[in-house]
């Protein structure tokens, strides 16, 4: 009996490590591939955050730093895939079992019909949180149009990749900028492009049943890094390599997107969000080393 009790305890510990291994402080090598030089942004001072290696259909798809207190991602980091910009229209919204206290999978899952959300709503957003919001819509940080394969596109439809966006931002301003970046990287990035898209928090909350549920970002921001690019591109595009960035106000007015160098975005975020003196989006601000491949 003692032997089987010991074996049961050991097996339980092993299963716990396997199941919960995707939400942790240190990212695994397979998840670091979505980050430039395998390094996540540094110097972000947020409380109650967890790295999520977003798994879908048995493969890692991208990385998210998620706030279990504000129920939104602080950023999603992903590898850009050349794409024609088509969107998925038949993918159900999903949640992240890894943030639940009890689950049997490490992959994102569709919300079940008539689901008992109390098992995981303390740690993440649920569909009910967005059900009656008029001023905001679900906006993805890693957009499906920056992915190519159907499974990569589908994996973007999880609420752990979603923040509340003002309708004009979600449907026009930010969406148009995603088109701009997609076309630029399609045409002039020869190698791998890493993108980090994030938010600044405001203190404004979406409430449900008299409870603060979801933080509303003040600004959205994004930066890309592509060290292997077309050096013969027109100057209007070439100077935006190897890296460039943009940000915009998350409101229905005065929300024009501003494109700036990554160093300027760092300065902007230092003034507008919780970062320290070590804040960095990309290692070395995505400046290629002498050994980097060039044309």
C-alpha cells in the first residue's frame, strides 16, 4: 500500500508539472523562438502577471504576458508570417485552461456551451465580460492577418490575446495599421520578423455584476524587428528597418496612429506606463550584429 501511495504521489507531481509547465516565470526554449534573440521585453513593472506560451493543436503559437488581476494581456509577442491578410471567420473564442486552478490540458479551449466559468474567471476574462459593453470591442494583439497557416490564425482567437478596444480603433485605425505592417514586412523583410504588441493601463475598468473585470488600455503600441531586410527598398520604407514602432490612443477620437523608431517608443512608454530604467523591447533595440545576414 505504501508503495502505491508513493507512486500515486509521484505521478500526481509529474502530471502537475506537465500540465502547468506552460504558465511559468521562465519560458521554455520552444516558446522563446517567438522572441528576438529568445529574450522577452525587460523592465515592465506589472503585478500579478504570468507568461503564457499559447498552445493550439499541440504546437506553441506565440507568447503572451498576461495580467491575472486586470484580465488582459500586457503584450503578445509573435513571429510574423507572410500573409494575404484573410481573416478567420468561423473560429470560436477560446479561454486558457493553464490559468485555471484545475484543468486537464495545456492548450487553449473553446468556451463550452452553458459553461461553468467560475472555475477560471478569477484569473482571466470570460465572454460574459464583453457581452454588454457598448464602448469597447474585443481587439486582438496578435492579429490573425499577421499569420498564414489556419491553426496559427485560429490561435489568435483566445481572450488571453484580447484587450478592450474602442470601436473606431479596432475596426479602422489599428486595423489599417496592421495592414500597413503586413504589406511592409511581406515586401521587404526577407528573414524572420518578431513583433511585440502591447498596451498601457489606465485605471479605467469594464465592470460586470458590480465588479471590476477588465482593464481598459489607454494606448496600444507595437514594434517589429527584422534584421534581414531588402536594402534596395525605397527609402520611404528602408529607413523603417531593421525595426520600427507605432502607438495610438484607445479612444474613438484623436486616435491617429503615430509611427516612430523603437527608441522613441521606449521613451514614450517610459512616460506613460510602469517601466523601469532597464526597459527594453528588443535586445540592443534590434540593431543587427556584424554576423547578421544582410543583402
